[in-house]
C-alpha cells in the first residue's frame, strides 16, 4: 500500500491527512501546533508510525506556515495552493472560491479548472482571522464555538476597532458597560464577517461556487452570516478544516509520479 | 531552495555604497561640486552642466526609520521616512557630502518632508505639475527648469551655458542607452542573469561617478551576458518569468526580488523607477535644451501623475518584450498613489494581457517575511 501524506502546520493547529492510492482518507490527525513546529512534526511522524504507516512507501508534502519545519517532507507547497486543491477534492468541483479563515491568515482563493487563478490574503494584521475570534472568546471566558452560539442570540452591538488589541479593549469596555455576552459575541462575529466580506469584494465571488475551509468551518452561525453578507450560498463540511492537509496529500500523490 | 549564482566579482549594494562613499569623499576633497538627488524626475543634465556630480541620496534602510519617526508620522511610506531619517541622522554619507539637495514635489508625503529637510541644508524643490496633460503643465514645468538653472547658478556663482547643457544631454542619453541595453538582457529567454544581480548592478552603478567609465562597464557586461546566453542558456527551459511593477524596490530587494528567485521564478524586468522606465525615452537633442528637458522629465510614468496612462502602455510593452508569465506589483506601505492605481493595473494585466497578477504591500522591515514568502510562493506555484 502507498501512503500519500499531507501535513498542514498552521499557526494554531497542525492537521495531517493520509490518503491511499485511490485518494480515500485513511487517517486524520489534529493537534495544536504548540511552540515548536519541529517538535510537532516529530510527534506527527511518531503517531503515523504507530498507525502503521510504511515510510518506505510514503510521500510527504508539508504546507502551512510551519511547512519548512517538517524535515521528512519530500516537498513544501504553500497553503494557498493546497487549500485550493483540497477544497476541489472535498467539494467535488474544479471551479471554486475558497474562503479559508485560519489562525493568523484569512485567504480568499479563486480556483478555475482545478488551478489557483487568484488569491487575496489579509495584511499583517489579525482582524478577521481565527486569532481574533480566539482572543475575544478568551476575553468573554467562553470557547470560540460557544462564542458563535451566543452570537446567534445577540444583536445590536458593533465592534469598530480593526486592531485586535484595541478591539479587545473595546470588548472590555462593553463588558464594563454591562452589555450582554450574546450581544458582544454578535459584535465579534459581525466584525469578522465584515472584514472577510471587504476582502471578498475584491474578487468576483458571484462567478463561483463558494466554500468555507479552515478552523472556523465548523461554526454554522459564522457560515450563515457569511452567506447573508456576501449574498451567495457558502458550503462547508467537517473535513473542510483539513482542506490544506488534503491538498498537500494530493500533491504528495503527484510528487510520487 | 535554490541559491542565486552570482559572478565572483559581484559587488553587493552595501559594498558598492561603501566604495562610493570613499570615492565621493575623494571627489569632494578635489573640489568637485556635489548635488544630492532622490528621484527619476530630477533633470540630472542641469546638475552636470553646473559641473556638479548628482548623487542618489539614501532612501532605504530599516535603521533610518526610527530617527525619521521623531518628526514624521509612523503611517508614512518607508521610502520617505528612510530618506529623511538617513539625512537627519547623518547615516547617509551622500547627504553629508552634498552641497545642496535637489528634490521635486512628487507626492504629498515627500513634498511635506522636504519642508523639514530644507531646514538643514539648501534644498531646491522643483514644483511638479500634478498631471502631464493639463493645460499649461509643460509651460509651468519649463519655468521650473529655468528656476533650477538660476538657483544652481546663484548657489555656485557660475553660469550654465546652453553648450554645457547640450553636452550633458548627449552624455546622459548615451548612459540611458547603455543602461537600457543592459536591462534588455532580461528579454532573453531563459534569462542569462538573475534579476537580483541585474538590479543590484544598476543600483550600485548609480554610485559610479565617472559616466564614461560607467557606460563602458555596462556595455562590456551586456556583451558578456549576451555571449553567455548563446553559449549556455539558449534553447534551455525557462523558469516562470516575472515582471516587477509599482513602487521603487531598492529597499526590498532582499525581501522580495531575491526571494522570488529563491522560490523558483526569474525576475526578468522592472516596470518601476528602478528599471528602464525612463531610459527608453531620451532627451531630444535637437531642441532648445531647457524645452527638451522639460518635455522629457514630464513624460516619466509615475503614479503621482494624474492621469497616468503611460504606465499601462509601458507595462504592456514590457510584458510582451520580456516574455512575461506573471506580474508582481510591490506597493510600499502608505504609498497612496500606487496603492490606488493597483486595481487598474490588475484589471489591465489580467484582462488585457491575460496573465496572472499579484500585488503585495510591504515596508522595509522583515516582520512580514513569512506572509510575503507565502504569497510569492503561491503565485509562483500558480504559474506552474
């Protein structure tokens, strides 16, 4: 048996996917990246060995911001190419607009005929990313998933600071004013959605089937809000958080050839 | 990751600057006049005709930012901050040795910065018209040329003759031709030279104060490269070919230009003021020199001009001539005019020319190297 392994070391989570020859997922691993990408890469290798991966028959492609820290990778491919490729596989279409909300980056990727055609990334700023959501959730003493659930019941609050640090102070002053958690959570999600929508405005999403990948794809409320704001249907599925790793594993299959 | 192969006698930009510093010191001690300049709009011929040496002042270097931010706002283009910071901190030896500075009201940031710079040393600021097609723009710019002539004459107590100007125009036109021919080595496919080396040699040569020697050096190097192409490169496969557009890239040459080539593509041309932009367009040698200079220096395709259709024309021409696979535009943080033009450039490159386009916004720091690498890497991957 041949193993096509994709390892996506993101800023927050490391995702690993093993595909067999017929491109079926045989293993999924998810773990925090922690402070050392190299150590995480080592831990992934051990875990895969335990799962019975035969390294003599394995091809490995690394992606994500920690891609250069996987010493046993045969190749590094950027997460933009991998997310595009992975999303095509997951959503069964070669023409997609991929919204990937990751830990430190939000990416919008246009794929035509299975090839990345154009992409936009956020500037060096965490507004509109998973990190923004995480920090705000911490401030509200809830998990990011809980924050999204709370947001569904809230309304009427908007967070105007684009800078995460200032937005946190803004949230703290809202707490101080006695604003409900639900309303603040609404403001947080609203801020992310607006930021993503502004970025998306630079691409013609109307021409594509739109899908959501990355760590926030599991949050139905966020997806709904995106649909509403962008005025297009947005697809998501549980495996979409592995899109980068799946794309990398598909690239590994190509490396072997 | 591939390493760029550089010739054994390759002189890096910092090395060239260091050498230039000593050369300028010697020049100055011999009694030579020195005028500090910043921009492609500067009519160097007028400086030459005053028997002075124009020298490019520092506009790069992260270390020049903190001294500038004591006076200038943080949210300002790094090139403006580094220009000011290099001058006020005496880190820029060329500023130190300049008798006076010659600058232009190119963008809002620069012209306001020059107000502060002018307090330290005589600074002649030429008023540039906001657009080249405006009624009276050329007549106004011609008056500015005459004003500069008078100021140089008064400052040095000399007379600038038309004869001197004509000589200077002829010499600089020859220099332009030599630089252009050298840049056009990049039209060869596959390219016999890395864009990093190509650009470094040009920028380093801004400090070659003997123009005749500079022309001879460039002609020799161009001939060597063409020979190398026929001997080693012709008929071989090419990596994706990138054209750089946008803001000046001196300050991000390691962070962007070098990285593109390390990540697997060739930078073959520059459609910015670090490239052949103005070299293609000589000064008319048959006209009255001041008129000819005014006409030439109003034709520079910078985004400070409104409208600026010349940039798209030049870009299209370069995309074809240099057999370009993708355009990467570099916008320096807070450079409004290039940032705004970016949408039109993207539209033109992707729709009219049908090739991929990437715009990156960055500054002189290295804090965003990871994000820049991901963008550049993904762009090169999509070029296949």
